[in-house]
C-alpha cells in the first residue's frame, strides 16, 4: 500500500503544479496547491489500493472455495 500512496502523491503533486502553473499562480501558491493535491492524491490512491487488494483477495478465496467444493463433490461421486 505504501507504493500506491507514494504513486498517488507524486501524480497529485505533478497535477497540482501543472494546474497552478497553467492558472498563472505565484511560486508559493503553486507549491501550496501541489502539496494539498499530493496529500489528497496519496490518500485516494491508498483507499483505492485497499479496495482493489480486498477485492482481489476475495476473488482468490472464492476460487479456492469453489475448487475445494468441486474436489469434495467429485470424491463423493466416486464413492457412490
């Protein structure tokens, strides 16, 4: 999750700098906007990464359960 947060912060910082420079802001205002945008980008990327990881873990667990159930059903069929 740390890498997702760092990536989001870097993207946010670049977007903040770019939008402030495009708006003609001073350097101190540009840095302030970039810092806030980096914070927001990092937090959002961390949240999205957690949601993605949770969904991935749930999908893997669901596949594992389906395989285990299929194996147990095939063993019951073979015994009958």
